[in-house]
C-alpha cells in the first residue's frame, strides 16, 4: 500500500523543516566557539524529532 | 461521587507542594521585568516543560478526550502537525530573531516592524482571546468538578478562580514556570494512569480497535489524516489550516508561548527549550486522545453517538468516575488541577503582560514607574479571572467542546497575525501600510467565513491567504522602511 497524499504532504513539510534546521539556520545563528558533542547538539535532537514524525506519517498516515 | 480520605490527602499534598513551590519562586520579585520575564533566568528544560503545559492543560484533557471520542486519532494532528512542525521551525528560524530584537511581547514587535496601530490592534485582540481562553479553561474545570464531585457550575468556576488567582498574582512568570514544571510531571503521570487503567479494562489495544470499528459512525476513527470528505477534519484542511497557519501562528506568535522563551537564560537555552517541548509532544497527544477511544470502546451505549446538543465535555469525567479506584483518583484529580492551574496561570500572566506593556504604558501612563506596572500586573490577574469567570457560561452553552471553542477563537485572527509576522520577519519589502491593510482584510475574511459557518481550519487558512495577498499588493505600491530602521526586525538584517 502506497503513502496517502495527505501523509506525503506532511512528510514533505517535515523534510522542509529538516532543511531549515540543517541548512538555513546555521547561517542565521552565530556559531559556537567550539562545536558541542552530539548529545548536547540541539540541531541533532531537532533532526531526530523531525525524522520520527516523518516515520509516523509514512507508517500510519 | 465521594472522594476517599486518601484521595483528599493526595489533592491537599499536591496543592501544598504547588503553593510552596510558587512562594519559593516568587522571592525577590522587585521589577516588572522579574514579574513578566522571570528576570531572564529560566533554564532550557524548565522553559520546555513550561511550554508543554502552557499549551496542554485542562482544556486539552477534557476537550481532546471528547473530540477523540467524536473524531478519533485525527485529533493527534493538533500536536503532530500543529505543534511539533512549527516548534522546530520556530526554534531555528524565528526564536533566535525574537530573542535578538529584545522585545517583551509580540504586539511590541509588530508595532516596531509596522506601526503603533498594528501593535494596539493585536494587543487588544490577543487580550480578548486570552480572556476567552480563561473562560474555556474554567468551563473544563467545571465539567470535571460537576461530573465527579457534583459541584454546581458556578461553585466550580469560583473555587478554581480563587485558587489560581492567589498563585499568579503573587508570583509572576518565575512562579508560573516552577509550578508548570511540577504540573507537567503530574499531568503526564495522570494521563498515563487513565490510559493504562482504560486499556486494561478494555482488554488490550486490539480489542479496543475491534470494538471501536464495530460502531456504524466510526469509519475514519483510526485514520490519522481522514479523507477529504470528512465532516470536520478533511486532510487538506488539517494540512493547510492547521499545519500552515494555525500551528505556526500559535507557536510563533502566541504571547503565552513566546514569553517562556523570552524569559530563558540565554538564546541557546531558548532554542533548546523549544526542541525539548517538541520531543515531549511526540507522546503527549497519544495520552490525551486515547481516553476518548477507550470511552468509545467501553461506554458508547451510555454516551451515545455525537449529534445536536451532545456534550463532548462529559467523556473524561465519566471515564474517571467508572475506571479510577480510590487513591488513584487523588493522583488523577491532582493531575487535572495541575492542568487547570498551569493553563490559567500561563494565559493570565501573559494577558497582564500584554495589557501593561502594549496598552497601559503607551496610552494611559507613558511615565508609569516600574512599581506601578508591577502592581497593575498583579491587579490585572484578578480582573482577568473575574472577566473569564463571567464569560465562561457563554462558552459552556455555545460550544459542544472546549477544544472546539478554543480553536474557533484562535482561527478568528491567527491567519492575519501569521501573515504579518511571516512577511514582517522574512522580507524587507513589507510596509506599514501593507501591514495595516493585510491585518484588516485578514480579520474581516475570518469574520465573514465564521459567520457563514465554514470549518474553522478553512477560516484560518483563507484569512491567511487574504491577509498575505493584501499585504503584498499594498506593500508593492507603498514605501518601505530603510535598512537601518529594520535592523533586528527582519531575519536577514541583524
């Protein structure tokens, strides 16, 4: 069974959010003096949440 | 229903803990900045939990259980699409910029970006919305207390108002955040408890799904995004109205939300608080909507099929009455009271911040001292609770569910607000005249669509489209502000 159109739109919206988190925002926020370890990296956790939501809509949407 | 001694003990223990925490947190409040922004000292985890319970509280426990019964898992989209998505965008795109512009309220930002008329308009509209929200929360509290304890509507509203007024008037934002952190934990525990007890009573998740599917009117109850012919939540309206307009407007332009991050101790903490909130929201909607489906599996005959005059607010109280044993009831009531207080405190504190910052200081007494503003902020808490209590009966009698009431109030002006915020933050070209025109056309469109009975999700979307088109058209033929004037107000000019 394929992905429904509504779910596809939501997944694309989350993909756009992921692009903002990973590509656009580093240009807006001043870089830290030293990059934090992955477990203290807010960008990493935000990406994880976005991917989790993409999975939710891919499976149950 | 009578509460056992253990239940009463647990509720009193909860109230005493919250009182103690509130009093402890309210030490050292000397300025209005301490009262309204907690002296910019809130850590990320506290701001994140505070964001969760500013959004989710009594109105959601009662409202989402009722609407989960009526419509099924589509209601989870209010967090999955309407919260997590905009919160992630807000954390990385908008919040750093709000932080840098050093404003206290959203109307204050709009006033600087466009002109003072826009600031005043949205300050008045937000204050009215917050008053309506206070009324909605009081109706949720009354539904629970009426259903469980047999208190009358007005007694329930009166007791809740007095209790909340005492905390919020004394403590300001820091006391609100401290009690909200505690409330967040209690709320999750209570919501989990009712889901576990309910699933056990039904006999497991598979039995639950089978029983719900047997009913003739629950065909799309397990569709996260229902068909485009769904009567209330067709997927295009969910994606466009909720995902593109209502969600982002609420999480980027809502004073009660943004105020928490403006009170954070640093920009990095503010960003982390949003992401922490999004992570908690991955599971919270399940805990809030599931009780509605459990009620459907267990009490469908008693509660009946939703129709004219059906009251969605009765679902959760009935479940609690039937499923929760003595002792556990005390924990659940503690969780519910936590939800009521956290929600009310949050909106009342933010409304008083708006009224003092955007209306009293600019129009009534520009030279008001800080002590005067602090005192006024406290008195406004009392006034807002009184106003909300008086308005609560209207909400109770005019809407089938408190959640629907809240979203309807929001859809009235969120489209216009979001258009102004989006174009104001992202483009230099948006002009003051364009902002005023977009604001008026957006709200007028929402008024017409609401009056003609459109679904509130479509109302929000089309008012956003109307406001955006007007703003762009008028901005193209009027003169924009210079780059120096826009420094710190547009994302690309920092």
